[in-house]
């Protein structure tokens, strides 16, 4: 009974202009458009494809957060996941939630659901941590195939082509395993209208981190959030000699 | 409390929001980038239509027992507005399917529905609504296309004009005169038929070159001794006029939604430009002449939206919505033209130029005051409905 867990994170939509809160404690999220993390979309697509190719039987979409994350789970269901799990986290716990807490939750769920694969996006576009997949694998003591741009199931093993700094690296790992999706792994499908309607009938189970024996205490404290410095205007020069003189004057050359 | 209750009433269900999101994403990512090219070439946007069909964005009214989704008018208007934002030429080609199908949906028997609506959900086929003639547009009573009963068939002769999807349709809804007596009342003289497009005797005219919505396929169609089996008559002889008009109560709200989508696009483009272009030392958006223009454009777009929403909601709740549908269509058509023209104005010289997106919107907008009942016909309907209500 081959089952895949896919993590989907609700983040501020990629097209939104981010603004820092006046108290510098974080960014403004109230009333701001949110959607599924793009790398999570790619993860969902890969899982659904594996199911369509009959390598796996069931895809379970998981999200951690307050009630609003159920919208994100619904989108995953509309893309083809079979059922969802909403791990309720809200308030201060939600604000402090980071890769370690999520990894603990996924590790617990992977064991509970007897998953053969956990597929996550390589990172979220809000915190850019790129840690959750790796931590989940470590907590489970499972092999990991991160930055995947191609995934092939071969019996009890998975062949993963990884995007690395020098190019592409191909590895073969045993299942159960954790994979993280990179940009070029696939092009996520639209949720078609009929599938959006069908998704309403699919089940989303609710649970709390405590139900999984996970403590949500964060070891990280955010001290301050600032915008990047505003880009200063440049200086126009008339001739190449002027340019050289200016570069010498400010110590660049 | 009633305040809490009011706050909890949502304008849209979560599912409707998802539909709108899907249509919006599709429109922005797949229609917007290619709209200008289709406008220039006039080529029928079949690849986009096929994609929209695959995503379930078309044929939303087809009942579930024919393989459709049986969605209400509100849901389909939500989708239509988003598609129109991308390109009203594409959206009109798609909307013509709804118009052609509506007589069958409201008046077809099980056999007709399964045969002609069922096939639309099995492959991406187009259909068309064939009522208008070269000599009769607003004056439907003046139709001359003749259908004569001969045994188990009707033989049709005549000409239709300005038929959207005319050259691409798999079948047509056809309105023809079955009673030759000129004294016969309009309510009994016409019959509605479903006609297979490959019937012998149908001559499809050339693709007309129009001012706007240029990728939409509009043609004259000639019927020369075309034989239609009696099984393809909707309801019965003489019932045609009522069916043809009845379809409009359900298709005018989406047309209004389409015009609203175009107006929203014009407003967005103009606003973006106003926040970039500078004159006399500041952004043109900071000059009141421009900001007031944009404010009025925004007023019109929001009210047009509320117009289609009301008319769609009325019919979805089982009420006769003729008054609201006419108001929605008339208003949205008028403001789409105003807003598109104002958008060109905000762009200044650039707006007149084909490298910028707004001149296309102005050309595309005009037809909204003409098809699906002219602006003048809508006013006739509204005044008649208005007096009817007043006298009650």
C-alpha cells in the first residue's frame, strides 16, 4: 500500500509587494493575497503524476497552520491529491513555526501514515529556509533526494537527478525516502473546474501537534525584520577618463 | 445580531472563489500573452479554446446528466469576466457556445439534450446561435428564413448573418419562419431547430473582418434547401420566438460580465501607466485630471460588476430577471466603451498606438453595445419592464 505525503505551505503570493510591519517584527500578512508555495505546487504535481503512473496508490496533502491553510489543502486536492491532513497551529506557535517543528510533524506523520515517500518543495518563498526536507529525512533516518529535477521509481529504489552548483547529479536511494522538488521537476497542472468540484467531497482530517507528540517550542527568536537598503541613485559621468577618476577616488580601483 | 449575520454573508462561496482563481490564472497566463497576436492575425484561437475546454471553463451550463457541470449563471459569469479580461475575442468565441446551447438547455427534450449537449462535453466542439439575418437584427419578427414542412422534414431556405462561430460550429440553433401567413403573430410564426453543420445545402460565407474581437469567427450562412428532421424541432412548431428570447435572460448576464472584464482590464492598464508616466514634474496619477478620470472609470467598473451579479443571482434564484439582465447588459456595454476610450486617453499618444494594449480594448468594446440586443433594444426592454413594475 504505497502512500506519499506531500507538504503544502500557505505563503504570501509571489506577485505581492512585501511590506515590513512598522514595528519590524515581521511582514504584513493581514489582507494580503496568499497562495500555495510554488515549490509545493511542483511537489504536488510530482506526487499526482506518480499516482497516475500507478507507482503509488494514495497521495495525502499536509499543511500546518491556522484555518486558512485548508484553502491550500483544497487546492492540492483539486490538483489530484486523495485526502488532506490539517495540523492546527495558530497564534504565537504559528508565528514561531519553522523548519524544525514542521520536520518533526512530518516525521511523525510519515510513520503514522506508513508513507513510502515524503515529497516537499525545496524551500518556501517566504523564509527561503531550504531545511525542512533535510531535517525530516534526518529525524526519520531516511535517505534524501533534494533539489530534484527528475524522479524515477525503480522497484524499491528512487533515481533522483539533483540540481547542484556544478550541474546535475544522479543518485539512487532506497525507499522510504524524502524528496524535495526543484523548479524544473515539472510544470504544475491547473486544478480543472470539475476537479475543484470533486475536491469538495475529499476528506481533510484535523489534528494538533500534541496529537503527534510534537512540541512546537522554537529554538529561534526573530529579533528584527528590515527591508533591504534602498538602491541609491547612480552617478552619471561624461567620459571614460571621468569614470576612471571616480573609481580611483572611491577606492574601487 | 443582524450585523454579525450581515458580516458572515459571503458574496462568493469558497468554491466560486476557486473557480474565479482558476479562470483568472488561465486568463492572465495563457490568454493575455497571445491576445495581441490573435487580434492582428484574426486567426481563430482554437488552441486557447481547447485548453479552456480541458480545464472545464467552457460549457458550464450543460446539465450534469449530459456530462456537464450544471453550474448557475453566477458561476459562469465569474469565469466569463476573467476570460474577457484576457481577450474578449477569445471570450466571445467561447460565449457563443453558451448562447447556441441555451435554447437546447431550456427547451430541448432528453433526446436532443443528450445528442447535442452531450457531444460538447466529449470533445471541444463549437456551436452557434443562428437568428440574425442581413435584413433583420433587432427586429426578429422580420426574419425571412423559411422552413417548410415536407413529410417528416423541414426544408429551410434563407440567409443568416453575423453568426459567431459560424465557420467553426458543429451545429446551429436556427430560428426560421414556419408560418407563411404575414398576419400570424410573432409568438406563433417561428420555430427553433437544431441543425447539424454538415447538412447538405449549408453554405458558410467568408470570415468577416471586423473592427474588434477580430479572432472571433463571424460569418454569413446561406441555407439552400437544407433538410432538418422533425426530431430536431425544439418543443414544437411555432414555439421558436419564445425560446430564442428566453435564452437571453440567461446569456445577457455573462455578456455584461464580459464587458465588465474588458473594462477592468482597461482600468488596470490605465492605472499602471498613470503610476509610471511623468509629466510636469510628477506622475500623471498625481494630476487630478487623470486621477479623477481613473476614479470615474473605477466607479463604472464596480457598478457594472454589481449589475451582472444581481441579474445572475436573480435568475439563479428562480426569478424572472429580464429587467436586471437588460440593465446589466446595457450598462456594462456602455461603460466598457467609455472606460476603454478613457484608458486610451490616459495613455495619450501611446494609447493610440498598436504597441500598447488599450487601442485594442477600444475596438473590442464597441460590439458590446450591439450584439445580444443593441443598447437601444435594451432601453426598450427596460422601459417596458419599468412601466410594468410601476403600474403594479
